[in-house]
């Protein structure tokens, strides 16, 4: 996702990991846990370009740990988060002074690979007998390209869940959602009924807060039976399909019709403040919050209410969205062997334990589930993190989605504010968006 999306990224800056990310994996089959692999004998400084990987973040510490074990001097080139990262990365890649490893926005892997900027990691995967079955498919398969190349390496994942104020549920006499992803019930109707009973008048407490987070664009349409924002080949704007527009209208009506959700003006003003939604939930002004698992560290430190995490409500199905922290090796990396060794370390057992301490960032190896055991802090339903990841989908990416977003995202405001229906607003721009997706915009 774009690094300047506050609602999905601001929490991650404190951990030095991107919202495309969530957890980092446990031990990988055939990977070896430490550094010192094929690149460990190389000389010179190893350069890792990232954003917000400052000295107090786990990502920085993981990089330093690898360098120590590999007997390498490492230069962590940390660029402050924001829209400038892509510009600076492209400048560096075109300058000839390539880093050994780069962090890359998960949205842009396909585009960077198509222009020849990323190394195909397939030979390394085969060399070290990396088995796809040892990883969550939503992470491992993400980087596969149409030609079979493995263009990048996710190290953390970050699925969406529903945060619930347990105190508010108890006070209102509303049953909590199920703790098992596959449990019956907990439908959209159940969600609305709960939100209605949890709401207090005059803005004292809203039952739900959803459309502050761009995760909504995938979660609600997918659960209503569509492919989300785009078709699987990223050529059709399926957010304008009936199933998607019905889903978004249902969400808009939480505020427009039912009064259980903050209105558009409140959300627009609030979300310009980092962690606004999480703060609103943590102080008890919102009873149910859609968010990525990356909100867990903030709430563990700051929430004033008892809370836990649960699956999103189901309609045609129950799935959620996944975003990732992704690393890649530039096609002209000075030391691709050492770069691969670093990538392996980032999904090995030592790195996994360090990343998992946050409780909100999920390792990409399926064995990492054992690291997510509840402690004396919320969430008690920590196993939901792994359940969410096992039921997550990635946004369908294409070469031109960033341009497409500049067209459709502003139109969503027309829906949330009630100025247009979802069907009219998104139907009215379908042709324009699909022309962009086809490379004609």
C-alpha cells in the first residue's frame, strides 16, 4: 500500500515495518536460521534501503543481528516514511549505486519487476529447497509473477480484524462475536444489531468505525462475493460491480441511515491525525473498529478499555485483507548472494521471535502460529491473528493501480457523505478506471 496512507501505515512506523506487512515468519524449511550463508564471505559494506528502519525498531535490530552473524558491516539507509520514498528509491536505482537489498511497497512489486529492476529469486528458492507449504500461501504466492519469477520476499504480514471493546459489550448486554473464524453466525445483520445496541447518543459512543481504513475496500466487497477492488487479472474495476457497491452502501448507511457510525465530516477531520481511530477506540468512544493487526501494539500500550480481536462479520463468505512488509533484491545488487542470505535471516527463527514480540505482526511461516500465545495483556484471543492470516486475500495488483486509486478514492467520499449512492458514484467512473488499468489512462 502507498507509504503515505496514514490509516494503514502510521502505526507501522513505530515498528519499522510496512503495512504491507504483518508478521514475520518462524523457522523456514531449508533456510537455516542465521546469517553467514553464501554471501558471508563477501567484503565491503552491505547496504539495506528501507523506510523508518531507525535504531529503535525491530527491523533495524534484525538487520544488525544478521550483519553481526554474517561478519558484515551494514549500512541501513532509513528514509523517513512518506510519499518521498518511492521517488528516492527510483533515483537510487537509476543512479548505478544500487543497495544490496531494498524494502519495496507491496503495491509496486509487479511494476518494478516488469521494468527489470528486481532480481528473480527462484534460483535461490530452488537452491535452498524452500517449500511453499511451510508458508502462508497469501504471503508466499504474492511475489510470483506471470512468467513464474519470484520477484520479492515478504517478511511480515498484517491481516485485518475487528477490534471490540469488551467493556462496552458487557455493559450493553451484547454477546461478543465468535472467537473461531469458522463459527456460524456473526453476520452483517448481527453486526448492525450489535452496533445499534452499543451506540450511545450525542457521539458519546459509536457502535462501529469502518470507513476510516482502506482495508474496507477489500474486506466488505470480498465478503459479499466479489473479488474486491479489481478482478484477479487487475483489468476490471470490480469495486463498481453490484456486489461491491451493495457492500459499500451497506457500510455508508451505518452512518447515513442507522446513526451507529461517525459521520463523514468527523471521520475526514479525525483521520488526518495519526492513530486517531485507534485512540477513539482505546478511550471507549467506539465499540467496534476495523483495523489491521498492526494496531495491536498501540492498543496494548494506550487503550483504557478492555478489548479483544474477532473476525469480520460474514455475508456470502468470511475473509479479510492481508498487507505485507516486502523486501527485494535489485537486479543490479552488488552482492545478491549476501542479499538472499539476509532475506532468509529475516524469516528465520531469531527474527521471528523479535518481530512477534509486537503481537501484531504475523510471521510468514505457518510455524509462527506457536509464537502467538496470549499473555497478561490484550488481546486474549491472540490466536485470531493466525486464523485471520489463513483466511486472508491480497488485493489484486496490476501495473497501474496507483493511478487508478487517484481516480476512485476521491469518489468514495461521495458515498460516505451521502452525496451519491455507491452504485452511481463507482459506476460513473468504471470506464475511466478500466482504461487506466489497461494502460490507456
